[in-house]
């Protein structure tokens, strides 16, 4: 999808034309800076000495722009003004049966469950709003989706006892959405959950485990679950994709003027483990997962399993999401049940079941045993992400890549 087409897509979201940016670089943070008297004073965690002149509009913001963790040259307008893409603040839900009236079984949804409260957020809606402020099982959360980076992430929105509400700033950094909270108007990086400009710079939102799966898969795991309704209070073409053809893997991303990591195609979908500050972050390409169905890994000292199963279409392919190609669903889980470590394999082709080698039980992509001696057991979800490769590599450049041939490290070395 070319820049003109993406520009039209952004206009369809109610935004103005996007701008061109210069090459993105990074600046290391410092621990102190010199004030007007020549004295050195402490700098907040992650704050840099001089972020430079803003290239974005600061009018209408109460953000403290004297505090920043990133150079201002890295932040630019994606076209909209503040709340030009409106977050959903009072989400309404409907039954799975009602949702089937406008979403097919392969329609992509962000699914999560907290304390028995299971909810699904269709990308058919989130593509147009990008943020939902919600409370699930008594836990205030923010459900987010950045179409340009294909980052579908959920965070707690309680920080140090304060519940924050979030909106879309209209700005981008490394092609990723910059969010803001309405209490302090601090700016937050969606891909990392970190405060980057303003009073809460250096603070971090906690990730909440979630999955990007199909409506049918959600229904099988959570038959009494709820689905975000199209009754949002806004008039949008829910179910249409304003980014037609954007997920072609080898095309350059839109509004990303940095250097892409050539180990994979820029918009190859990857499952990610770890965070920006992790010592050993991992990524597993969907293309590799599609081949094997399951990957058994040791991650941060414990065994985990990465699942892939068909049954989910792309939200960024055809003009109507439901007519798009099947890209598959993923899940990441701790591979231990009742103290027993399990290893998993796919018994056949893409449609074959995933089984564990220890008991022969059958498992689905949501981590539930649906047959065999362990039927009814559930694996513990592990926080992970589903990103376009360029976006994950931009924020976590030291990531390693799992392949069927071995592990590819940052320097390109392959380890068996």
C-alpha cells in the first residue's frame, strides 16, 4: 500500500494529511543537567537533557514539555489533532450471538479474561478508535491497537493508586501511536507502555496478557463472553478496512523513516516475548509458526509454548475485513500443568490439533485442553505481543528470532 493510499486511509479516519519526517535516531538519557545557575540538578528517570524543538503542535496541551525521555525530532503529527481519532470511553457490549450478525467467525478480536470476566474487542471497531478505556473483572484496563504497527496490546491503567483515562494524541513515534492520559496529559508510547513526555515520563504501564484470535475461537473458550458493540456513539464504517493492502510483508511501513532491521521483512508478523528492558527478548515469525504449529522455548528461566492455529483473518488486507486472508491466531503459555512440564507438537498439517507429548492431550490456541487425560486443564497465559517486525525491532532491537534453522541474534549469528 503506497503513501497516497495510506494518506487516504488516514483521511477516512477523520485526519488530515500526514507529514514527512527525517531519519530517526536516539539519544541516551543522562542523570543530571545544568540549570540556569550552572548547578547540576537531578533528572527524572529516563529524562534526556535537551529534547530539542518540538516538530508537533503544542497548542491545546497542558503537557509539561520540559520533561521528555525522547528527542522531539522523533515525534511528529500523524495528521489528527488531539482526539482526532476518538477513544471509546464508555464501551457497550453484546452477546457473541448478536456479534455474529456483523462479524464472521474468523473476524479478529483482542481477547482477554480477568477474574472470570471475558471480553472480545473486534479490530473491526478498534481500527477506527485505537483505544478502549474499560474495566474488566474490576480491573481498569486500556485496550489498544495501532494499525500502522499491528500492535494489539492491553495495559493496566492504574498507576500508584490512580486510575488514568487515555486518548489518542494524533502523534506518532517510529510509526507507533502516541497515547496520552487525561489526568496529567503525559504522552505514552503504545508499543512499550512507557511515559515519554510530561509529568509521568519514565513511568510504565503494566501489560495485561491478551490474545489476538478469531471470534469463533473466543466463543469456544468463553461461550458466555461479551463482545464490544458497534454502538460506540460514533458513526464509522465498522467492518471496513481503511488500510487496504497495508500488511504486504516486504513493503516499507508508512511514516517510518528509520532503518528497518533486515533480518525479516518489515511487515512480517511476529509473536514477541519480553519487553524493551528485557535481557533476552524473543520473536517468532508467523511464517515459521505456520510451518510447525507450536514452538517450545525456555524463556526467562521457565518453559513456554507458542501456539499458532488458523482461523483469523487480517484486519489490514481487503476492503472488508471479513474477506481478508487467514493469517492465524497465536497464544503464548507457561508449559506446566500441576507441576508437570509439557512439550507440544502439531500432529499433522495446519488444521491438525496441537497435542502434548507427555499425555497425548489435545489443546486449542487459547491454552485449554479440549481432549485426552488433561481435558479441562488450562495453561497459564504469558504476556506477549503480535507486531509487525519493523515496529518490534525498532523498540527492542536486541531481540533474537526463532526459526526452524536456529536462533538468529542481533548480529545475524545463527545458533542451533
